[in-house]
C-alpha cells in the first residue's frame, strides 16, 4: 500500500481529442463525480429503494501560469471554443502519466477560466470543466 | 529543463553588487566565507546570500515540474562612527536601487527592506545599517 501526494499527479489534455499531452505547470486538479438516483419504492414498501441513474462529473484544474509551458495555452483557451462539441479529452492522473493507469479519463468542456495576477504572487489560472459522455476510471 | 544551479544564482546576486560597488566611489564588499580586515573609519559592505524554504509549484515529480526557491540577501553597510548616517544611507540607496523589484537571470527580487540602523554594530567601531532583500527563483525540472 502506498499513499499518494499531489506532486505525483498530472493532467493530460487535447483540445482535438486525438492525442493527450501533459500540461506543464499544473498545480492541482479535482474531479467530482455524481450519480443521480431514481426512487423505485413501491406501494406497501416501508423503506425507500433506489437505482442508480445518470452519471456526470465536474472539476477544476489549477495552473501556475506560464505562456510558454507545454500545453497551457491550448488548455486555458479552450474555453473560447464556440459551438463546443465536447471533443476535448482529459486524463487526470493521481500518479505518473501512463495512459489508462492511475487516472480518470473523459471527454469534456471547459466551462470557465479565471486568471489572477496579484503583486508579489505567481499568476494562477483556474479552469473548471464538466464531463461529457463516459467517465473511465482507472484508479484501482 | 534542469535543476537550479544555486551557485549561479548566488553569482548573479553577488556579481550585481560587486559590479555596482566597484564604480566610483568604490566601496569594498565582502561575501560569505571571505576574510576581511576593514580599515578604521572607512565604509564597506558585507553581503550574505542564503537560500531558505522551498516549495512545490507544479505537479510532476522530477520532470515537467516546478519548485519555488526562496532566498534572502542581507547586506550590512558599515561607515564611520560618530559622523551621522548620511554616508551610510548614500551607499544604502545604491544597494537598494540595485535590487528593487528587479528580475535578473530568472531571479525575482522583492522590494528591499531597510537600510535599517542597528543598535549594536558587529564588528564594533562602525555605524551599521542593514538592507534585506528576499528573492525567488522558479526551478523548472
């Protein structure tokens, strides 16, 4: 058993969805996955019963802004994609960068991007995204 | 990318000061681990560069990752005792202007603190002020 620390993680992304590449300068990422439930309780039941339904996800990627860092510009400007068909692909790694290992992958849309510049501090970019379609987990 | 060369960072910081104080009026400057016997009633500067706490900036272990290296430059300015602070502050301004919000060779200097007069000069026999400048360097692996 081995616990993981954040510095082992990584984010890979491709706006065209063909070949994910590591975004250099990623400070953190988070993913929240939600499964809706349907109430299937019947007349006469005394306890409620549910079945799982639609699954969706959303999250955040935080970058230490560097306009020259590999992958950053394409990532943070994807929010400007009009008529976004959710063709961008993401893979969020808890450790390493081996596709399909210790990661969660999905197609998605960057829904907002915020860049902050403060005196005495490093410029930070925060991008929020939602998943679209299948979320593939490889966290076991 | 490569790990930060700490000696190169030190040389950047100290070289900047040595070049400035070699200009007229020249002021002797001494750095860490250097012997110096000051002339009585003269002005001179001691520059001490130290590296402090570092922190993670980006994910990625030893590749495609960044660390923030933080350090401190302390410059002790010594001048003749008993003749007021003017000469000392003139040197202090030269030093302060050298580093004030400057970015050189990837070293980010913050706004300097001081010159601050010290009640107990070390060595004794001088009027001593101190200028302190924190700096950062982003290490890209």
